[in-house]
């Protein structure tokens, strides 16, 4: 079984630090487990620190006044979340729940800020992570405001495929209901679009696995050059 320091050293956020700082991070970390559906925090809770996923998946989302859910992120092992709390000390701006049984490392804000003062590389790593998250939000806003749903879905499949070992097939990490929320649509519309993509030879669907058949056509759909 891996020691906590081994887990910490493998987290991208902490790469490039010396062994001394891995030991110091291990001293402040709180090792937590959440069951599937477990609430990690709610929007408005005090932002006392941030988390890194060791195992499992976490959904970050907001709720409208009428209870409609908008998923912001689906995150997996190695990914941090709620990092803004470290710098602002404000409340959490969204909700977080475990999509499956998950193990998380929680880093308390006060102790982590003290470590940053001693190791500026930590601050640079945090800024790089926040910059990437900001870029992801910019892409999301662009997709939701400028692209039609088929283009959003095509873009999602293409991005996910680049993270796959084969680059041709992806296995949906979330339910179609959750994916629909992430793309700003409803499950019925998502199912119809997937069926059209399949019929037009852009993809093949086998349960939760999507195989890209025509990458060029899917890219054109994502870029708005063609329509379904």
C-alpha cells in the first residue's frame, strides 16, 4: 500500500518539489473517504482548504433557484479542486459530491499557505493549475454560448479521446444525464444527437463506449463547419 508521501509525490500539482516538502505536505494532509453520493461541500460553506482526488470521481456543480443543476467539472484521480479557497479564504462557490466511492486528500488552507511561504514553487504550481482551470471555463462558456449542442458533444468526445490510450474510443465516465447537464442540454436531446451521429457514420456506440469513426467529420461538427 502506498504511503501518503508517495501519493503526494505523484500528484501533478506537487511535481518538482523536494522530498522535504513531500514530508511536510504529508504532515498537514487529511486523508478522507466519501461514499458514492457523499456531499464533500456545499456552495456557501467556508472555504477552509482544497482537495486532491486520490481515487474515485467528483462532480462540481451549481444549482439554480428552481433546482436545475449545471455541472461545471467531472474530476478524477490526481486532479485538485476548490483551490481558490487557498488564496481567497472565501466560501466555496459551488457544490461537490462523490460520483463513486472516493478517497480525497484535504489540505487545510492555513497550514498550506504557511508552506507556500517557505516554498514558492508551490505557489507557481497552484497558479498554473488555476490558469488551466480558467482556460477550461473559457472554453465551456464559449461552447455554451456559441456552439449548438451537437458541436458541444463533438468537442467533448474529441477532447476525451485525446486523453484515451487508443485516441479512437472513449468510455463515458458519467451517465448520459450527467453528460447532458455538463453540455447544457437534456438527456432526451443528447440521446437523439448521439443516434444521429451514429447514423451519419461519425461515431459508433456500444453501451457507454463511443468509438470515433470519422474524426475529420467530428472535428468539422465541433468547429461548426457542418451541421447534423
